[in-house]
């Protein structure tokens, strides 16, 4: 029996303000507001006040060599917000202790080699809704602790090279990516979540070994040009979302690798046939979305999806 559920993204981001997701819409990061970076809630402010009191009897420190915050940006508690400023490049003089950097909704066209120099403490970076088409191969080298990278709604034709080994989450939907080459995610063993829908990706665009070494829990390749389930996706997947593609059939071997899968999204495709036994490889499957497909053959019997 096919069971339908309303779908919401279950990934909770502790430092970003998120818009609720429906089955049809990808994740959309809004902005940075009211962050409590320290786990003890206000510990950072307490420490800063104590340091100021202890230093009051000492000689006044020299003025900082650079401004504390790039012009036009808002800086507070290691969060630097430079969104919606019409920037055409990454601003200079970003504080080196920055944890969260918001550059979304600007006009940045390129990431250069030294754009993020000195930002080794960066935890999350949002570049959503810019015009980025070029990324220097060493642009992300300084970011040794980066875990969340939001690169959606740009003009990228390929996934950037040399992403930080610390990366846990990559959102790169709504670009112009047509190919995922062998070794694209090499060295990214900590990666847990990839959202890459809304790109003109066909099945032939995934080279053998494209996902080699990854231990993903969550993968979304919705709103693309897939005609079948891509081969050799990570066996570790718990959630796979392939909605709004052109998939026509589910064959016996298509899902045989994904024994840990518990949520599978195949809505809004052109599925006519699900081969008998193809879902028997998914002992942990709890949610199967097949809404808005064509007439299907389900275990030998015709039904309407």
C-alpha cells in the first residue's frame, strides 16, 4: 500500500532562522538574528564585561589596526551580517573571530583566493542569492572549521573544489550545475546533508564515484532533469528526495543499496511502473511520497499515483 504524508524538513539548524519546508520547496535561508553563540546563554557577554572591568585600571589598549566591522555591515557577538547591501565583492576587514558570516542577496560575482583570509573560526557562511559564477580553488582553504555552507541561487556551473573537510551541510540548489565529477566530494567524510535541487542535472551528469566517500543522511536532488534514480548514491542515506523530476520507473535494482532509507520522495514525476519487489530492499522505509505521478503499476496491479 502507498502511504502519503505531508513532508517538512527535519533538519534543524541551531544558528539559522529557517522558513518551514513543504515537499515541493527546497530549504531557504532567511537571515541572521538574535544568536546565542555561547552554550550557557549570555556567557560571552559576561566574559566581555568582566574583561573590561579587569582592564580598567590598566593602560588603555591601542586602537585596533582595522575597523571592527566592514562598512554598512552589522556585527554583533561574532555574527557579521552584510546582506542586501549591493556588494559586488566580499568585503574587507571582516573580524577574524567571526563565526557566522551573512553575505546573501548581494551582487557578488566571484570568490577570490584571499577573500576569506584569516577567517579560520568561521562556522557558517551564507552566499545565497548572489551572482557567483567563479570560485578560486583556494578560496575556502582558510576555513578549517566551516560546517555550514549556503550557496544557493547563484550562477555556478560546477560544485566548487577544495571544500573544507569540516563541512557538514551544503546547500547549493538553484544554480546551473550540470555535472558532478568523480571525486567532487573527496575528503568530506563529515558531510551529513546536501541540497542540490533546482539544477539542470541529468542522470548522465553524475560520474561514477561522484559521491564516493560520503556518509550522507540527507540528499535532495529535486526539480532537476533526472529520468531515473541516480546510481551509486551513498548507502548511508536516511532521506532521499527526488521530487519534481522526470523519473518514469522504479526498477528492481534501483533501491537495493539503500537499506537505511526511511523517507523517500518521488512525488511529481512521470512514474508509470514500480517493479515488483523493488521496495523489499528498504526494511526501514516509513514514508514514501508518490503523489502527482501518472498511472502506475504497483506490484503487478494498476493504480493511480
